C-alpha cells in the first residue's frame, strides 16, 4: 500500500458552526427633503425665537422710548447733492485708491492718486466736510510750493490771455476777485432745460479776466469778497467769446485754491489793498482827530450836506469850496 503524506488540514479539528437567529429591523422609508434645514424651518414657523443678526449697527431702546417720526434717514442715490464748495477742507475715508495713470479720467499735474467714492452705497467710504472756523487756515499751501521760492508754472493774466492759453499745460494764475455778478438763467441749445451761471471778474497787476461759473459752483462764489479773496487757478479752461475776449472756466482738470499761502499770494493781497484805497470815493474821518462840531458850525466850515452843496452850485460864493461832504440830509 503506498505511503501517503497527511495534509495540514488533518491537524486541526473541524469547527462546528452554531446557527443563531437575529432579529433585523428594516429602516423606515424616507422621503426626499425640500432643501431647507431644521433651523430655517423653525425660524419660519416661530419667528419670535429667531436670532437677529443685522448687517448694520442699530441703537436699542424700549418701545416706550420711541418718538413718532424719523430719527435718522440715509439717502441712497439722492437727487440732493452734497453741499461742497471750492476751498472747503475735507476728510476722506476709502478702502481703495489707484494710480492716476491707470484711470480713464484726464490727468491733473501734481495729482498722483485717484479714488472713486460712493458714500452711502459703500459702507467703507466716508466724507467729512469741515465747516468750523478753525479749519479755514488748514491745508492752504498749494501743491508743489516750496517755502521761500516762487511757485512754478505761475503766469500773469496778460501773458496767459496773449499766448499762455495755447497748448500750455500746468499753467497757474494767481488772481484776486474784483467783482461778482448776479446769477442768470439761460436755456440750453439742445433743449435740455435751463442752467444757471454767474460771472466773476478777476485781476492781477497786469490785466483782468472774466471767470464763468455754472450751476452748483455758484454757491462757492457767494462767500468770496471783492478786493479781498485771492484765488490760485491751475489748468483753467479757456474760450473766446463773440467779442473776441477770452474768458476762464472751470473744467474737470482745473484746481482752484481759495486764499492760498505763499509769498506771491501775500504780495497780491497787498497790491489789491492798495488799489482799494486809491479807488475810494470818500475818506473816513477818524474819531478824536477832527472836531466835527467846529467844522460844521464854526467860522470856517468844512462839512456840508448835499442840500447845501446844491445851493452853492446854484449861487456860488466868491470863495472856493474844497471841503468834505456828507449826505445826512
């Protein structure tokens, strides 16, 4: 009988498999949801227990403390413009600035930063208009001005009217206000309604020129004073009227500095003050220097009324009349 080698399975005892009965439960049938979470459904069914997380800041107060009527109103895209004036001091908060070379707006010399502001619509943009008297003397130094040196690009009115307006970039005019005209309304040529304008006559030691301001810029002119207010106009607009006289305008590239600081501005103020004194029609009598009663009722009269002057012209006396006159009567 041939010899056989036992297999490895013969060394292990077979295991007896015990059958146990287990109870399995089938999962209940589920229906597909509608996409809302349980929290969203609870907020809808019970709004009083909903968590309130407003996007803006609100002031908490009791119902009894409420006062009928509006307390604060924010205007978005309002038709009423902001009360901006030329020469006002502003504080600006913005989250985005860019280089002027990357913008589509015309570039202005000495201006290197550009920013688009949408206060009210963009919560990060804010504009503060300073209206207190203490802010009148802040930020009055022109751009590019160095203390003790003349302002670069400065031209006289005469040289600008002759040749300076033709293709010269960065021109600056330092002028003083001579007179301010009244507000006028004109109709647009294309039938787009009416617009308002006002003419301001400006001068320096060489000549004078007319500046035309339109619509919302008229409010800035109302605070200017003839013979006192000094303006530094950079990159002014220029056009020739029908009478072939040039006039200035304010364009998108124009900068207007009101009451600027500097040696040239101080000289122009003194020059304007001297002209005002020369053009005065009547000199004031200082109190305590002239004896008013003696000059009016004394032997040698030097104070007359317009009625007495009229009588003197009708029947002039032998002596000459070189006196001071008053219009009290």
